[in-house]
C-alpha cells in the first residue's frame, strides 16, 4: 500500500462554523465537486468525536476520455470547526480528509481560512491516479467555494 498526501487552503466569506456547516452537507457539493452525482445520508448519530453521518455517494470520475460510475460509503464527523471525512472508494482504496476552519483574522469574524489535508491510501499501481483525481476535484471545489458561500450570506 502507498499513502500520498496533499493540502489545500482557501479563504471564505463566512465564519468557521458556517463554512463547516456547509461542507458537512455533501448534497451542497453538487456543482462544486466535478465528479459528484449524488449523496444521500443513510445513517447518523453522535460518537466520542462528535456528530457523524454515513453517506452513500455516487461519482462519475474520468479516465482519459472515458467516464465511469463509482458508488461508495463516506463517513463525515464534525468536531466543532473541524470536519473529518473517510471514504472507501474501492477495495483497498481510502481517502481521509481533515478540514479545519479558523478565523481569517478579520475583526468581525465573518471570514474563515479553510485548510484541508487529504491522505490517499491505495495499492501503488493506482495511488498516483487516485491522488491526482482527488486533488483535481478538491482544488476545483476550493476554487469555487468562496463564491458559493458568498452567495449564501
């Protein structure tokens, strides 16, 4: 198994709580995340790390000119202004993402800095491909997120 990691940051025009509120609702990622087709909550509760939701996600990534459909479970846990998501995209292929929202330094608390760290673990033949796909999708999401959150204010 190979584990690769990447980190992204963006500033958004809402406070940390509102940013994490938005991100924990995967249905709101449609149109931001380029592969997302649907996301449905299948279970929820509260554990030692905070409230959690289990999702059933459908995506259509691209491999060259071909698009293919994948269905996978995702678990999203919220701990204050931090969100952790765990995805099992395929047998032996996992993504773990931790997103932290902090005040961006403004006096009125109406903007946040989001820092996301993603770890991709997969067999070495597909680890690079999975990491490139995840990074491209998350970069697009982070690029569009400030505008989307600005419209919600």
